[in-house]
C-alpha cells in the first residue's frame, strides 16, 4: 500500500471531545513564567513550573496513565497502543509535546481569564485602566468576529503559549481513555520546562520518552503547520573603556559607551526585526548597558538560510575587528553562542509527518497554513537530536503580551485534528515513509 493509499483508506472516528477549556483554565492559574536570571542555578528556572508539572503528573495518573516527573521538571507519559498485535508490531511510536512555561516578557501572576463573545471592533480588556485591543492595530482580530475568545484583564499575559497545547494534549488523553474503540498506536506525551528561554530540549531524555517521531503543539492561529525555523545565535559584545578625569582626559580616555554606540551603528538599519518578515533574517539588539569603563550589547542573530546565518556571525566579528583597528587596541570583544538551527533539513527525510498533519487538518475542515516559524520551538532542537518534530497550531494569538487571546473554535479544531492525527498515524511503519523532494520550489512553500 502506498503512502497516499494509506491516507485515503483510513477512516478516522469522531468522538465527543473532552472539554480542553476546563484543563486550560485550570492550568493558567499556575504561574509558570520562566526566569533567565535563575536559570544557571535552577532547573526548571521557576518553582511554578514544578508546581504545574506535579499537577500534570497527578492529572495523568487520575486518567489511568503512569506519568514520570524527573529531577529537571520534565513530565512524560505513555498511552499504550490498542491496535491488534499484527498491526502494532514494528509501528512507529508517536510523540506529542507541549511546554509548561510562559514567556518572561510580561507577568503571569494572577491571570484572570474570561470568555467573551467578539462581535467586531475594538475589544475592551480593562475599562478601568483603559486597556483596549484595537482592531486597527491588531487586524487579526477581524477574522474572529462571531467567535468566543478567552482574554485577560490586560494586566497579564494569558498563557495560551503554551498552556493551550498542554491542555489539548491532556484532553486528547482523556478522550482516548473514554473511547477505547478509537484505534491508535503507542502515544508518548511530554511536557517540557523553560522553552521560552531556549532550553526546553536541553535535558529532554529521548530514551525515556521513547517516541520515534513527534509533533510539538506550540503554534498559533488555525492551521499553522510549521517545519522550518530560524537558525539562531546569541552574541554578547563587550567594550572595555578607560576612565580618566575629564579635565585631563585628552588622548587618554576611552569611552566604552561611545565605542559601543559606534559598533551598533555599523549595521544596516533595515536589517532588524521591525523591518523584516517571511524568510528574511535580522540582527536584534536586545540590551545596551554601559559606563565609561565598560559597555555590553546583547544581540540575537536570526536567519533561515544557514550560509547567510554564518555570514551574519562573521559580520559581528568583522565589525569588532574594524573598530579595534581604528582604536589601535582590542577594546571590543564578541562572544557568540549558537542556540538552535533550522529543522527543515531534518524534517524533509520524514515528510510523511507533514502529509499526515495536512490530511488530519483537512478532514477536520482546517486549511493547512504552512509557513516558516520566525522563532524556534523545542522541536527545532529535538529534530537535531534525532527526533523529527514539526509544530502544530493551538488557536492562540498575540503571544507574549497583554493582548494575547485564545479562539475557542480554533482551539476545539485543534482537539479534532489531534484525534484524527493519532488515528491516521496508527500502525505507521518506516517502510511507508518517504522524503520530500529537496527543491527550491518546495523550500518556498
């Protein structure tokens, strides 16, 4: 049977869905902001993540599934296959992954979620404080007219990134428990810490997880199916100055702040996040702190193309060399650390993962929206560790800020899609797989 035959002959059963919203509203009450300042000494970086991890372990146990919680805060559980032995023998084990932490960009302390019916126009989040989500500024709102949305009071983020994914996986486990007639292979669930500070996959125990392939459920609006992402690095530029009394400073003083300013001005002003989109890369100056004696610039570097990515890193180094030559001393030092790479090259040999997700979405009335992630996921790092891992939508939008919301119709479509996906995947064997054609046209998709 060919791959396409396999997709068209499987009849996925539908079942009453466990209400994922109940799980979601419960989990957003746990503050799980990741904390970069504590990350060197603590894993996970915040106590709230351990609190949610314990809650998930308990909830999975109450559903009848054995769940583990390791010393690093990773929760894992297996849903056993209910396929006939002849169908399950040699079949691939499917992994589904979501992250527990929320972004440190805005507080998640005392999130106050509420459900509203959106009829268009501006959406008032907090009348007393004048916090309004304006349709003109957020045109993505317009496609949600007539929908129920979950929002906050505008003083915190919501946490749909990625507690919507967490809740959806819990609801899937609950639905499969209640509907044993729905056939599926072995499913491996994982809930990771500290994804938002770039280390969600660092201590992920692949052997304990046990999956052969996986999906992260960490995307945004309806239909997102992502299997390409930035190559990413962080750079710390340190400028060492020389402080001399200004009254006798001529020919002696070296102002690190001014040298750092000159360094930052050595890049194209259009080569920044606010001027780029699609597959365009950028330099992003995150922080600039300094005194006369020392100044530090923190950059992130992003590009989809690996050669351009490497060239960007070299550009940072050349800029330092140029200034040091002008000064006649090594005042500028650049330290660069790679963070993650474009997972597209690791997904294409397993392109059936994309085709199965496409088919699952279409059967649920969802049009796949395939586009590169202008960021990264746990799946990017896991793909390079040998676990190919595309990313699926959740129904959330405006992540990392006070205007975040979750579309309930889209969130429920995620539940439908996951249920269909695990059935399409049931009994899938390596000999049914094929790689995607590696052409310029397919890479533009």
